[in-house]
C-alpha cells in the first residue's frame, strides 16, 4: 500500500474518533459508563433514550474504540476502553506539538 493511502486511512480513523465525541448523547453515555460497566437496559433507563438510538450511539463509540461490550446471555455489558482515550490523548499531544513548532 502506498504511503498516501495509509495516511488517508489513518487521518480518517482519527477524524471518526474525534467525531464520536462530538455528540451530547455519546458524551452522556460515557459519563454514565465512567462509574463502571452497565448493560444497555440500564443506560436506556438512565438516559431515557430509545433502544435503537442508544444502540446506534454505542456502535459509534465502540467503532471509535471508546467502549467495548461483553455479552452475558441476552444482555451486553458495556464499559469504557481506556486505551481508546489514551490513543486520543496521544494524537492530540502530537498535534499540539506540531502546532507549536
């Protein structure tokens, strides 16, 4: 694969990760998960969100690397993935370092 395509994919993935945090509902989900793993039904009750909309937001957060889910029978428990935030922080540090030079 050529270098410019690799950079395009890397930049697109980073942009999707940033965009995942650009929605109030997803930030609220992350705030609820900061207290520990929760099932979708608990998040739905706490946030008053329709199941399909909550599932949509969870997919975006999962694809961005911010949350993961573990199936337990019929339910899925979601938790924050610290590595996703560490990676985001590293990206921002690199960008800030580049901007000051």
